């Protein structure tokens, strides 16, 4: 059995190079374009639920069927929306951010940011692909 390959630790300069790369800028842009609007939408939905519960108890007590009222359904909707957002984020990450982060991780592991070149012969300063 051969010993595992010795891995060299990354230098602060390599992390700085990676952080300054066009790929990282694109990765942050894609993440923020999804995360910020989704966070605002969820917080607005949650705040609406809290405000309705506090200031419109008669509305929230509106019977829907049997002992189930609108407040219970909207409360359960909070859980459902959390699971939906999680599912949508995973699909977004799989398609839009994970490919870039996987490529960057691979390049970091091969110390390509330290040398200023890519494994495919290109330059580190090349543009990020837009999917």
C-alpha cells in the first residue's frame, strides 16, 4: 500500500489570488443574486404572518374546515416555504454555483493560483464561463 500523497498547505497569497479571480467574483455574484432576494421574500412572508397573528386575530381565526383555521394553515405554510426554498437553493447551487466552486477547489488543491497558470494552459486572469 502506498502512503497517501503529502499535501502542501495553501499560502495566504494563494487564497488572495483565488479571491481576486474572475471566477470567484462570478461565484459571489451568482450566490448573491439568488440569496438576497430569496431572503427578503422569506422575511417579508414571515413578518406578514407575525403581523397578521398580532393585529388581525379575527382574520387568522377564520375557519377553513373543521377545527382548522387560516392561522394554522399559514403557520404550516411557513414550514412548507422553508422546505421549498431549501429545494430551490439546492437546485440553484447544483446548476449555477457548484461547477464554479468545484473548479476553483480543484485549482486550489493543485496550487494553480500560486503559479498564475491553469491546468488547461490558460491564465488565471481569464474570464469566468457564464452558464
